[in-house]
């Protein structure tokens, strides 16, 4: 009588020399954890780009439908209320369309430069102040109420004073746009820095790490989602601040162009400028979102990776 051989579990495939994992079977993609970091980041970025493009396309469709519906329901005068078709004609088909585009895009370039200066200044100031607030609690207790009081003052009321102090040129515009960026970014970044996992901070401290080490190793990586959320929100804020400064202080760029077009009854120019700056704001918002995805996939906290 032949005794059957005992059943044994199949031995796992041998690894290559040096402990490298076995190559995947032909026709099968490697697991996500085994993909090269660069490939994972590229896949994540492309996925975010697809989602952003889909969201923007859906938003454009909704805006166009609401735009036509608003004009139809309220029966507004075509002299003042322009439809998307009117804006298209103003920019592309009327005899003066090339001049119209040149004026708007030339003014837009200057406005974007003003907004970029305010965006960078306001974001850097918010990061520096947030770090000081987290490291030195008395500094926050002393200056946060002052910041909130200043934030409650309408920027339109502060613009004449800012103009007198800093002038009507780039510095004054940067201050106005930076103020719009600064306060929302400050609140979000402080919240992100304070959301540090307690166990991770205690571990660094137990190994002799200082408060700066905890900030560098734990707090800042944990606060990256909040930082990028602030960066996305700050994009339209910086543009609005720049337009306000140009409208009330400098008399230049797209803010002044819209004011002048309104005063001269060039309502097609007003609507075209609004549509162009809105489209640029949405595009820049999406660009920051893509950068956020790439950075968080590489450096962010674990739950943010792979999204």
C-alpha cells in the first residue's frame, strides 16, 4: 500500500540576490507599492489633472447655463447685460476685436504680475507668522487679536492709507494683495501646524529633538495639506486684491481698464475682462492643485499619498 506524500504549502518564490522582490508575471502590472516613485507621482498627477479638467468643464457648462437663464428670467437690457455670445463677438469677430484683445491681455499681464507679488508676499508672511505663533504661544496671544481687528476693517477703507504710506506703484499693490492673501492663509496654516500627531511629536522629543526639530520633522509635513489648501484659496484672493488696488490706487492694468470701460459705457469690455480674469483664476487654481498632488504624493502625510 502506497502512503501518499504529506501535503505542504507551496513555497514562496525565491527572491533575487540582495532580497529584491520577484518580477511580476508577464502581462501583470507591478503592485502600487513596487512601482518607482517617479511613476507613482506621474500617475497621481495625471489623475488629478483629469479630475481637475472634468471639474472645470462641468463648472463652465453650469456657468453658461445660469448666465443665459439669468439674462432670460430678469429680462435685462442688452446694452448693459451681455451674453456669452456677445463676449465672444467682442473678443473675436467684431472689426475692433484685435484691438480689444490687445488691450485686455496687455492689462491682464500687468494684473497677473501684481497678483503674483502679493501672492508670494502674503503667503511667505503667513507661513513665518504661523511658525512664530506655534513656537511661541505668547506671540500669538499678543498679536492674533490685533490681526483679527485689522481683518475686520474693510480693505476699501484701508486702501487710501496704504497708498499714502507705500505709494501707488508695485509696493502698494503688493501690500494690498498680500493682505487679502495673508489672513486666510494664516488661520489655515496655524491650524495645520497644530494638527501634528501627538505620538510622532512625543517620539522626536523623547530622542532629544528640540521644538524646531519637531517642527521640521513632524509639524511641517503634517501641515502640507493645509498649506496647499491656503495656496489654492489665495489664488483668486491675490487677483481680487490686485484688481482692487488697480481700481482704487494705481489707475493701471485690468482693474482700471474695467473701471474706464464702465465709465465710457463699454460694457462689452467690462464683461470680456471679467470673463478673461475668471478663466485665468480657475486655470491657476487648477495648476496649484496639480502641484499640490505631486508634492503630497512625495512628501505629504501617508493618507494624502496616492490620492
